[in-house]
C-alpha cells in the first residue's frame, strides 16, 4: 500500500487516481449501469423527489436524473480526453521541433504564433467558434459532425500552446546537453535523437499538465453546454442539465442542480488531485526527499 501511495505522489494523488478510475469506468459502462434511458420522457413522474425508484429524482420531463448524470459524464469525458489527445499530438511535435532547433527562424515562428493563440481565453474561443458555425451539426466532405466534435477539435488546438511551451522548455535544455553532442558524434540523426533521447526526458511535466487539462476540458464543455452551444438536448450533459435546473432553483427541486453540479466538482477535484500527485511523484527532488526522510 505504501508503494502505491508513493507511486501517485501521496494519499491525495492516490485518492485522485481512484476517483478518476471510477469516473472513467462510469462513463464507459454507462449503457449497462444507467437504470433508465436518459432521454425517455415520463410525464406522469415529472419533478419527482429522490426515491428508491429514482435515486436522484426526475426532471421536468420525467427523465431519470441519475441516468442523465451517468451519460452526461460520458459526453464530458469524451470531449476533454480527445481534446487532450489532439493537444498532445500538436504540442509535443511543435514544442520539440522549436526547442531542439532553437535559435533560428523555426523557433521564432512557432513560439510567437502559439503565444498569439494563447492570448485569448479558451472559453472565448469556444463560444466564438460554436457561435460562428451554429449549434447544429455541420458537414465537411460528406461527413456530418456535431457540436461535440467542434468543441473537442477547438479545445485540442487551443491546448497546443500550453503543451508546446512545456515541451519547448525541456527540449531547449536537453538539446544543449552533452549526451546530445555525443549522439551526434556517433552519427545519429536529429530526428532519432529528438524522439528517442530528448522527448522521454520532457514527458514528466507533460503528463502532469495533461491531467490538469482534462479537468479544464470538463469545465469548458459544461460551460459551453450551459449556454446552449455544446451538447444539444435531449442528449444529456452536465452543463445543459444545470441550464435546465436554473428554472427550479427557488421552487424546491434541489436535486436538479445538486447532482450534476456535484459530478462536475468531483471530476475536476479528482483530476487536479491526480495531477498534483503525479507532479510530486515525477519530481526528482520530491522523490529524493521522500527517500531520505
């Protein structure tokens, strides 16, 4: 148990890892663990309080809130996880190139462009893009995409500057290390040095940042859905569930806002705990202090 705690940087990191595992398992198993279809309307049981039949109650259309919370988590995780994948692919590539081939025009063009992109907040970009393209599906080359695809691509692109800066800083220092010069004297090509030698030494902070970006993605997806530009009803999303609950804040139907709000809070806290724990676990200075304590 002590080794497991140390692996995740402490009790907080381990708790975050367990919560993240449960959240991901909940999203993947949504079709099997949700007690009801999240879009089924039951006008006889509208706004029913939590009970053995409906643990989280029902909404204004009689839909089971627990089922919608479970399925809403799946939508949030899909958007945030795929956005991080896009951001990692672009950020690692650009940051590695700019850091390894530093001091020239390539570094200046890449980093100044990324600085310009990062100057505008993520939420503003998200609202602007979905507002321009509209809330309905759009078609490109015969393929139809929904709002979720728009959002994850946008978030992924806007994650690139953050990840690229981290990789650029690491690659900048590694490119000047003695082992890189030795590898070049051995006749090893630049691409191979970047991928096999420099990149592994830059990944620790990237892994930590990726977990934090997952939490940010959940918040952004919920925010965009809250204002009606994300996942469209009747498909469930934590954001549009909170938007529907606004009309019932002062009429006593507390469960409509408490449960989706709690799901967002727990998810964000879990990913942040995991990120903080991984930061401590992957920090050599922290590891050295733990071993000598």
